[in-house]
C-alpha cells in the first residue's frame, strides 16, 4: 500500500478550515526536550489551538540551557509546558532511562489519545517506548528520515521510534519511500515539514532585523558564514574536532561560530581553542535571531539537520560537515554539499548555486495536516 498524503500541498485555506470545522475531541500530548523539537512544536501548538484540540506539552529537560530551551518558548510563542521533567544531561543510557522512569506516570495521569514525539533525540525514543509500554498510541513527527549511518545515535532513535509508532508523519516523499521499504507504508501519512511552517512565519517577521544583527556582530551582508557544530561524531574525537576547527579557521571570510554547550565542553576537554583564524565565537542565538542572521550570510557551515533545511529555504548555500544527510533534496538541488574537515574551506567559498523554485518540504501548512491526521485517525 502506498503512503497516504494528507491534504493537498496548495491548500492555503487549511487554517481557516480547521477553525471553521472543529475536529473531533482528541487529546494530544507532545513530548519535547531539545532545540529542534521546540521549533517543530511551535506550529503544532498553534494548529491545536486553532482546531480546538486539547494539547498537553511535556518538556523532558534534555536541553536545559536557557538559550536552548526557555528562550524558544517565549520567542516562538509556545505555551508554557504543562509538565517539566528536568532530566538534564548524562550518557545516552542515563538520560533515556531517567526519561522513561519520569514519563510513565505523566502519561498515565493524562491518558492522551495520542503521544506525539518529534524528530530523533533521546526524548523522542524515551517517550515512544514509555507510551507503548502503557498501551498509548504513538505518532512520530518527522518520520522516515534516514542517514544510513548506524554510528549516529540519532539514526537508532529514529528507526526504533518509527517501528514503534502507530502513525508515521513523514515530511517528504523520500522519507515516505524509506518507510515503505521497511514495510511501514500503511502507517505513513505525508504531511510536509513543520519546520518549514515556522521558518516561513519567522522569516517574514524578522525581515527588518538584519542591519541591527550585522552591526552587533560587526559583519557585512553576504560577507560571512554562520557555523554550528554539536554532533558526537564531530565533537567527541579530538583529532576530528581539531581538523574541523582548522577547516573553519582557513575559510577566506569571517565564520561566526554559534558554539553549542556540547561543543564548548568538548573543546575544553580536548584542550582545543575555537577562536582560530577566521572563526569568531558566540553563544547560541534565539531562533528568530538565528533566522535573521542566516538570511544575511553568504553561507552556513553545520552538522545540524534542521539548519541545512533552514539554509535551503532561505536560499543560503550550506556546507554540511558530515558524510551523509537525511535531507538529500538540499544536495540534489545544489544548495548543500557534504564536506570532510579538510574540504570545509573550499566548500564554504564555492559559487552561488543555480536558482530554484523547488519546494520539497511543503507549503507551510504541515502542522495543520498533522493535527488533522491525528484527529481523524
């Protein structure tokens, strides 16, 4: 059976339809814990409110730094979480185990119709496992993404979650095809990418913020790159991290490195300096500022899945410091290249790709389709 597509990609009237035709009474419990999940949660929470759907938000505390957590809720106008678990950092086993223990009584207390999990973090897998153990239906938002790199913790999290979930909300046709090959087509609905929803909304709201940000960081429009690094494969090996820093340092224009707490901790542990050559180090930014800054940049250098897409949607060339990407459309369309550490400097100074009107990640109404799928399934 082929994956189901929920709604048409050009249904611009969908929010009004959801408001006019209240969906059946359904209770959705969202579990989030990390920065990309907060961004994905924002349009889902708004769509739930529009449709009159009861929505409970549980924050595991996987990202406990204010810049990676609280500020996202305020700047993206997400309702305050109903439950704060405060799990914090730890090894994968410690963090996932603590979440499982803390989530079970929460799920039993609220007894939702759906437990909605987001992406590929430890919070995602823990919530999915906790829900199935108490016989609650699980829906996985951003289902079907595959890097095919079994060394990535995120790959295990997403594969296990997909095979646990009852409903798979795929962002793209490519993701749906991965699920079909794994025998999961009957559980799959293609809804589009919710991060595209919020990106378009935020980008429209921050169009005038560019000059102030450029002045704050002493940069010129299209004269710098924005960089982020956080994945274990890039930060845990001292030699690889040193090579990446050298690659960033060799770029022929300023590189504003928004240093994730994990990156700072690992660099200190390995005795490495981040502020070498072209690199300028800064704290992570709130999401609106990040979008505004990237829109002014000549390029992005990252290992983040979300930022690859955001760069593409803003039509800013991206250099991804990985050997694979889940968002293959960005590479196929020429706006993203995969680079080894020694290739960063050349990749980051390449020519602007050919213009494209392609929209592989949807039309900005994915969250409405998510809520509609949950209410009708």
